[in-house]
């Protein structure tokens, strides 16, 4: 059971928001951040770190989380913004915007190892492997992961030569080989990442 929130509820807090992201490592596509407030006392033994779940289970839990959450918000930060401010700051910005986009104000924030500066009046706890300890963070990780995977699946339809449906933009051997053949696409790839930068020098950028 991911029960990290129990001790926080016992201190008198009622609206705990969990935050996580998906897509820090890929060479392309947005980084997707999510914030999720689950009801006090909510339990679902199937919710876990999104990386530990199959795609089928993540998709099913995505619908369950959206149905059960008191509030949730999902934010995309573009590859251009990632290049401009770096992936760490882009993830921080996405989490911040996701919290601000909630329909209710939380009274406690838990993140997956991401300190946030923009909420001076709220207690904020960045915990290591938060998506494996706190249910609200795990729920946020599922929302972010499913959203990003769906984005990459849509991009696969537009650019089938890159095989995004297989690797979701991560630097697999196959992806790196395809990147060298076809070159990176502006607005889609992260040019601050070394493999993309190297490929952009070798190939004419596609538009």
C-alpha cells in the first residue's frame, strides 16, 4: 500500500496534492507534468509507480483516477521550452503550473523529488521515489505517463518513419539509428540533447 499520506492526514491536512512528470529522458516530445488530489481515505491497491505497470493497466487506472480525483491537472512543456530553460526547470515549471491549474487549493504538496519555490504558504515535501511511496504521486505519474504516451502515439501517425509508438522518444538504439537517417524535426526534438544536436549537424532539418 502506498500510504505515505496517512501520517499527513493525521496532522490535520485534508487536500494533499501529489505531483510527478513523465518524459525527462526522451529526445523529443514534451515533458508532461501532472498534479492529483485524491479523496481522503481513497484506496486502490492497483495504483503504483507508472513505470511498474503495463500499458493496459496504466490506461485503465488513468480512467479510474480521473473519475475518483477531487481535482487533477495535466500540463505539457514543449521541446522548445525545454531547450530554453533545461529539462529540470521545465519539469519544475510543469509541476508548478499543474498545481496552479487545480480546481481546488491543496493544503499540502508532495512531489517526486522536485522542490518547488512558488508556494511559500504551503508545506511542500519532495520525496525520493515518491511515485513508489505516495498514492497521490503515483496517481500523478500515471496521468502524466499515459498522456505523454498518447501524444507520442499521435506523433507516430504523423511521422511513422521515426517509430515513436515503439520507443516513445527515448534514446533506444533503433531510435538513434532512425534519427541519424532522417534527422531531427524542429518543434518536436530537443536540440539541447546531445544525440539530437549531433544529428542536426549531420542532416538537414526537416520541416
